């Protein structure tokens, strides 16, 4: 599903989802239960109310709003 995905920075993903500016302050904080800091929560206060979105870093370096698929056990002959 992520084959050929372009690595996009967290900043670019946040800008695409929230379109922040000086009127929309953001706070980015890592989630404590996330493995190796691979999940952050972005909080924004907009005129319509507060928004919180979780972003997950995938193995290819891209950030998405959905978590990566769990790794499955594999067998190899060496």
C-alpha cells in the first residue's frame, strides 16, 4: 500500500490538514504510549474550537493519520 510513497515531513502533513497561520496556534507533543516516538498529537485552537489530530510515522518515513500495519513474522532461508 505504501510502495513508492513520497516521504513527506510532519510539517507538510500538518499544513495540509490544518492550514496553520498566526491565528491558529499549534502544539505538537509525542504520545507516551507510542513506540519509539512514532506518534505525535497536534493540537490546534481555531475560531470554531479546538482540534487534536494524531499523526503516525511509518517505516518509509512518511507521516499519516492512520497507524502503520503491524509487522508480521516472516521466515527467510539464509
